[in-house]
């Protein structure tokens, strides 16, 4: 049986991983929207302003650290 502290660590790690997936999806959506706007002829400075990002932030995405993967075995239970 997993003690309460390890359950909290596992839950926090899982929540962080979920948020990272959502951030990755949001980043892809933003990049696609920026590409569409650029192809439509929108002014690059207007795109940057609308995205609320600087040009360097758009060309150099922030790398998120990988969360620690919980070690699981057949003996661990979530109760």
C-alpha cells in the first residue's frame, strides 16, 4: 500500500504531466494560428502583439522539464 505522501507526489506529478500536455497542445494551436495569420498577410508585428509574445519567444519555445515518472509495481495500491 502506498502511503499518503507518495500518493500526493504521484498525484502532483500526474497533474503536472497533464498540464504539460495541455501546454504542448496550446503551443501547437498558437503556432498554427500564427502561420494562418502570416499566410493571410497579417503584419508580423501585429501577430506578435496578438500572440502577446516577442519574436524571440516565438522562434525559441520554452523547453519544459520532463516530470519524474512514478515507479509502479504490482505491490503498489491506490487506496
